[in-house]
RNA sequence: GGUGACGUGACCGAGUGGCUAGGUAGAGGUCUGCAAAACCUCCUACGGCGGUUCGAAUCCGCCCGUCACCUCCA
């Protein structure tokens, strides 16, 4: 069964066909690095991490691009001076690029904790000013942009005459005009309120600025993704992802820029949007008090949650909902996810035991076939627009079967070693390679060691020297030597 | 006002025109020195009102309610 994906552009699921098979190009809109990443920032990267992992599992060489936005966006169109990055830099008395680097580093660390593989290319907007200027020049040449007072704006009505603007988000230019009437004030530079900036003239106090044919300034909000995706993935590539909130205006503008500059393509063939996360039923916001940064989430109580939740629990929790559905985080939901996650991980350990006791004989054909069919289910559900909740359900079904087999040697023999091995491999592959869930060891080595030493001391006191020798040898295998001192039993790392 | 999504059992969350989602929690049981795990059985469902249909929780209409986007936002 081929992989089907839901395309926001067509509002339908369709079998996935790479533009240049077997290679697949994926672009995900990355973070603007001016503050700590929060729970909501985790969903897109996790979803598209599973997507790229699955594409690779299916044998596609994937080029996964996730940008870092380090040219801060303006707070609003009317505000020419307040740039998010510069604002953060001023508040922290730092160079803007220092702020960007700081949060980019933290972002990468958080993504690694969440089990997201690093992108193949992680381009930064500030390093691609040349490409962005080149793209603006093309758009101007094609008549879809105009210069005004050192800034360049995309001419939405003009573009709309040739290509429909608003296809992705299903909006019409006329409707938007009706809806934005009140906002007309103070937008004198723009010919139409929907026009968006490709290049902004820098006010004197603006720090981040670059020379351009239109004077000193900086690129507009939406341009970097068009320029960088084109550079690294081509004028038409396979999959463009992002949060639902980016659909309009960001992605709509990207399509317009790509169509208007070069290629008469929609930039990407498939547009995928992950839905949002709410916390205790409401959108995260600082004023509601349910805003949760990833740092706080992983470390302790935050934003209406009573305790810390580990990165893998969060990942499992996110995968338990379909990526196009909204998901609500709460203590109840996360605690249930934690137990489910641990159950799945305990399954991985069970596989090792099963493999050790697997029968060599082929088993009964029907039983073997049945086990293989059960083991094929998780991937089948992933084929259906990445249905991770169903895939997880199928994994739990499979795990139940493993548990049953582990307790019943007769049934184990019926299934046969070959089918068992294949089923175990399927479980392990989907859980770890595709869903990216790994075991988070929780046992405290120091405490376990203290326990072993207490048994040692007890055995010694009982003069049970056979037991004493066993404990000492086992610890030595772990590189730990026991030291009997007058003060009591101590330990040290072996110097051998 | 425009666009889109949604309302499923104690909680989270899939799915489907008739056939078990799954996880968590709860009840009983098997196993067990005790416990845990595991397994078996059970429990509470599809917002309301109409319509289409042999049959709808699943399709259509209306109503009620919730959320998101339309300004930066994952």
C-alpha cells in the first residue's frame, strides 16, 4: 500500500508521488530564535520528524530542510523599528546575533531531547540575503512588486489577476478587502492593504540591515522560506510543512512569491499543516497562565501542569493524536501517556527475552501468517496520512501478542522462530526508527550500587562467602571495586 | 463578518453507513509466599432535534456549544 498524504492545497488525501523519485525534498518552517521554545513549538518538528523517518524507512533518500529565522520579524506592519530579535537583544543588552545563536542552540538541544533527527540543511535567513534580494528583483521584473520609499511590496491585486491569491487558505482577495477596511489607516506606502513587504527600508535605529538596490534595509517576513527552499530543494519540491497558523498569511505569501518570481509552481506539491496544542482546553498564553516552555515542561511543574514530563513522554503524547487534530495537554492526558509510553518501552525489553527463547522450527503456517499480519499493521496505518494513533494502537495489539507468546511456550512454537523474528523486528523498527521513541533509563545507578553494597555487607556479616564472591565479581565486571575499610564498605571505579 | 476545525464512554484519543480502536482509570478473575507485571472477562459512547436509508454515532438540514485563523504565533 503506498503512502497517502493529506494536501492542504487540494483538501484531499492522495498517494504520494515524489517530483524526482526516489529522492524526496521536505521543507519545514523553523523557529524565529528570539525566545525559549514552548510546548507548541514541539509538535511540527515531531510530526515532520516522523514523516522524514518514515519516508527513509520506505527507502526514499530525503533532504530535510528546516530553517532558522534569525532576521527578526517586525511586530507589525505599521511598526518600522520594533523587531522581535532586536527587542530581545535590547532587553538582554546583547548583539542580536548573540540572541539568535543562544536560542538556536537551545532549540537544537530541545529538538534532540524530543528525539527529532537534525535536519540535513538548517539554513539561516541572515545568510541568504543575496538570494532573497535576487528573488525580489525577479518579482519586480515580472511586474508583481513595486518599490515605495525604499521598501518593496508584493502587489497582491495585480498577482491575483493572473494567479489566484488565497488558494491555500481558501480566501478571496475581495473578502479580505472587506474584512480589513478598518486597518487601512497608516498604510500609505502600500497600494493595497493586502500587499506584503518583500523588503523594508531600515529606520536609522534598526540594527539588522543590509545593502540592497533599494537602499539599506532587511527582507520581508515571508521571503526567506521561498528563497531558501528554492535554493536547496528546487523551484518545485515535494513537501512543505508547518503549523496550521502559518497557512495564512505565511504560506500563502510563499506561494505567491514563488509563482511571481520564477517558476509558475506552488513551490511545493504537497502542503502539510499540523494542528495546534492547547493546554487545559485553552490556547497557551502568558496572560492565561498556561504558557509552558520546553525547559519548564521537562524540569517540573509549569503552566497548570502539576509535574514534569520527560521529552519522550511528550513525544508519545503528541503521537497519540493525529497530526491534523488539535490536541489538549493536561495532567490526566500526560500521565496516561507516560504509562502507555513505558508499556511500549517495556515491550522492547520483552523482545530480547523472546528472541533468546525463540524456536528454531518454522511453526504452523497459519499461526505464523497471522503473527506476520499483525506485525504489518502499524506501517499500514502510517501509510494512511501518517496515522500515528492507529499505528500505536496496532503496536499495543502486537505487544499483547508478544506477552501472550512469552507466557505460552506451545503458542510460541506454533508461531515459529521466523515469524516471531520478523514481528519483533517490525515492532522495534516502527517504535524506535520510525516513531523515534527511545527508552529513557530511569534507574539511578548510584542507588542500585548502594543496594548491591548493602547485600555485600550483609553476606559478609553472615559469613556467606560464596555470595560475597559473586557480588564482588559482578561489580568488578561493571568496573567497580569494593573496598572493605574499617569504616565500612566503600567503592571506587576500577583502575585497571 | 470571512475561513477552517470540532463536540465520542471517568480522562486522553482513533475510526467507520451494519462488524473490537488503542492508552489511562475502575470492577472481577487467572497466576503468585506477598506484591508487581502479564493475560482473561466486564463497565460507562458517539451534543440536541429533524431528514435520507432496510440500517446512522458515521450522510444531509437546523439548533446548541467549543476552538483556531483572518496582526506575530508551531
